[in-house]
C-alpha cells in the first residue's frame, strides 16, 4: 500500500521546486548564512559549505519538493489574480489564523524529527533579517506560503546538522555499555 | 502574538466551506451514516442525529474550514484546467507520494486529539462505500484533496463522539481517588 | 472504533494532572502573566482573568491531562532514581536530540490548531523569565518533560485566546458575502 | 540552536532500542513478512531481504530509538508494578483515549513523510496477524506502547520502500520537462 496503485509512471520533479523558488526570486545565500549563524555556537567546526549542503539536501527531499510546489503555486496565482475567491483574498491578507501555510511547513520541518520544531517556531515568530533578505521585496507580492516554507527549510537544515554532529560525537565516543 | 498583527478585520467564513463542499456535490448523509456505523458498537445509545451534530461541529471549526477551502479550491481549479503546471498534473494523477493532501487532512483529524488518527488511516486505506457515495461519480473529476478531507471529517467526528462518551462515563463514575 | 473496546469504565482523572503539577511545585501565576504579556498587543481588551480561564481550559482537556501525567511521572521517577536506565540518564542530562518531550508537548499545542506552533517554538527557544518562575529551582531537579509541557500550555492558551478574539470580530463583522 | 548546549558528550545508543525490543521478546521476522505482504503488490521486484533492510533502517534512526526506549520502558515498568499511579493503571488497562502511545508512534511514522500515516492507521485499526505474532503472548503483559510502536515501524518501513521505488522509477524515466 501507500504507493501509486495505478502503476502510472512517476515522472521526475527535476529540480522543479528549486526552479520555482528561483523564479520567485528566492536567494538561498541568506538562508545558508542563517543556518550557519544559528548552528555555529553548537558545532564549532561548522562551515558555510556544510550549511549549503544541508539546505540542498532538505530541498531535494520529495515531500519538501511537493510542499514547495503547492505553496509557491498558491502564492503566485493569488498574486497574479488567478486564484479563486475567497482563498485569494485570504492569502493576500496573510490572515494569521489561516494556518494551512504552517501545516504545510510543518511537514518540511518533520523531515528530520521533532528537533526542528523549536527552530521553526522561533524563526516564524522572530523573522530574522536573513529571511527577509532571501525574498525579493519589490512590489505587492504574496508570500504567505513561501514565508513559512523558507523558515521550515532553515529549521530542517539546522536539525540535519544537529543530528550529524551528534552522529560524529557518537562515532568518537565509547559505547554506552562500556562505561 | 499569533494573531492578525495588522488589525485587519477578520471577515466571516459564513458556511463558505460547507457551501464549497455542496457545490462539489458532496452529500453529507453517507458521511453521517459512516460515523454511526463506526461508533455504534462502542456507544450503544448513539443516534444518527448525534452523528450529524458531530459532523457539523467538525466542519464549523475554523482550521477545518480553511483546510476545506484550500483543498477544494485546488481540486476544482485542477479539474477545470486553471491550475498552474506541474501541480495540476500531479493532482489529476492523484500521485500517492504527493502527501500534501494527507498533511492537510491531518490538521483536521488533530482537532480532537490523536485518537482520530487510526480512524483516518483506516478510512484512507479501506475507502468504505459511504465515502464513495458522498462524492459525485460522474465525469472526469479531481478529488485528490476532498477524498482525504472527507475521511478526515469522519475520523474527527468519530473522535469527538468517543471523547463525549468518555466524558459521560466519567460524570457517572465515582472519582478515581474514591476507589 | 477508537474507543475503549472492552467497555471498561473510564474512571475520572479528577484534576489529577493539575494536582501532579502542583506537587511538582508548578506555579500557574507566572504562566498566566506570560499569556497576558504575549497576547495583550493583539487583544486590547484582554484581562488576566481571561488568560487564567484559558490556561485552565487547556489543562482540563483530556489529551493534555494524559500528556502531563506521562511527562511529569517520567520526570519525577528520573529525579528520584526510580526510572530504568538508560532512559533515566537521558532525562537527567536533558539531551536535546531526545525529542520525545517535544513530541508530547506538540500534542498539547495542537489542541487549538497549528497557530500555537510558532508560539511554542519561540517559547521553547527563548525560555522567557515567566517559564523559569513557574518552576521551583531548588536542588537537582529533572524538568525535561515539564519544561516543554509548560511552554505548550502557554502556547495553547494563547492560541485559544486568538481564536476567541477572531470569533468575536467575526460576530461583529458583516458576512463576507455581503461585501 | 537545537543541540545539546552543554557540550555534554552524546553517548552511543548502541542498539539499545533493538536490544530492549529483543528483551521484550519482540520477533522481527513477522514484521518483515508484514512489510513484504503490504508492499509486494506495488513493488513487483520486492524481496524479503529489502524489507528486512528497511525495517533495520527505521529502527536505527535516532528519534525512533528514543521513542522505542521511552515506550518500552513505560510498558515494562507498568507490567512489573514499578511505575507510579495512576499512570500504571492507565497503561495496564490500555485506555483507548490515552493517546500518548499514538503520539509517540506518530513521531516514528513521520520519519519518512506523511505517506506512512494511512498504513499506520490501518495497522492500528486492523491489527493483522503478523503484529500479534511479533509479540510474545504468554502471561499478563503490558504492551500499550509497543503495540503502536511496532505498527509504526512497519508503516515507516513501507513508506521507505515506496519512496525508494519511486526514486528508481524516476531515475529510469525521462525528465518531466522532456515530454
């Protein structure tokens, strides 16, 4: 179960999600710097390159690609006046109680377990400068979904780094039973 | 925090979600019968009227309304050829690994706690006859989101009945400390 | 389905969860003040009494009671040296990647939909003074679960206030169709 | 953020979770057969060995190890009369509305995205023979957590196989843009 029961061929999503984000003008560099700033205190040997690799890894996950594709499509169509009402108005007004944007983002955060959760909530609440820099600011844009999606990507990339750092510490430590 | 920071007035969603489902041809009677069939073995004095009331209660929750509004709008626009590619094709082909439909449905299920979860998975997997009867079958339709949404509404309504039955038993029982 | 299939009587949990928190020395007053501080900017007519009522409402939900009961029991038994190893050591060291505490807290946060999520993450990350004041600080204590549980209770209470404020605005606004 | 801020060394969990399950008498063979039975219709070239490898992969994930460790410790201590009341009684009676067991299992299911969700709900509801065979049946045992954990491990293993089969199909298919 849990597959395509029709046997239809799954076509590639060959970087579609990343291409969509690029089309929206999303700049990944500030996101990579944000991951670095957040994780450096806990992973002393962290490099920008490791952060970039983690962000890339998150964005290439299938469930993340589908979440990005869905959210960005909704943002774009609302912005261009092609989304049906009343959903279009709700997205344009970024109603805080809408919640579907956050639910979608949560499916990205969960990709590396619950530890991305606090980071996501913090980023969603504090909106650090890097998140703003990642998005183009010109003109009346609708970023209801992409706002939360970028925070979720950063949170998941941080979680991945945390897990890998713990893996490295475990590999270097004697097994628990040997204490 | 966590509110509309702009102070913009929140307009009503006066039955918008229910109206959208009605426009899609969704018949609530089979859903009510399904809730009854699933819960009757555990709640002997259950009536169809109580099941109808629980389904109504679920559908009127704000987060459920927003989930319905988003999912049904995506289904309709994909069906009518007005949704951007490649999302439209993904919805039309109902790709099992898409997952966003399930994530959205989960936000409905969670409204009454984790106990709706097993019901939802079971309904999503088994697709009992009542779920099919609730949807119009004529013509090439896109029901990717509404399929999961109806299963989620039934699961949440079952969970609400289970909680209320437990409340009634608790009210009738001596307190735990008195044993 | 989704009920007690055995027909066993559900005994009351008559304030057991609240009693357990009281036994742990948890002071609800700082939590109520924290809810007030966080929500006042968005709900101008908010009173401390409304915040206290929301916190009480959250704590009395069945799934919240069970989460509190489970988490506090684990904390207490780890603290008193009665929990099996290696779980006891993991709780005493409050390992960040443990995550089960956060998963449990999430089930509390979700009680009022996804909007509590950002608040929870923010509180979990920032640990404002009120959260510390709510817990007794004397001696070597294990607060791995209760830390996250208190943040979750505050986040859920904030979400409930946000939803009720939106309800009030909706009741006062003309219906969307009338625009 | 999101790491062990204290710099304490993370000791290994060297197969602790698997060892705990073995101590409980859990037999992985029926679980592997269940994964095979569920996925074979959708992945024609599936082998038992691939199913065993997927189950092993799930069990070795850090968040899964912590979930197993927590749930099994609670089951064992409740069974042996060493868990504090009233939690011990709640676990022994397997109260359906308890829900914490399901919340913990969900954190396992989510490891491979939302597609494991339906499988988990189905397994939790239907309890196929293989799940019963995986657990020892002798004497009065408490399996409140382990019941859901095993269903979650199977669901996550199925999800992993589904994702990998889709990856293989994608690698063999021409890119979407080339149609």
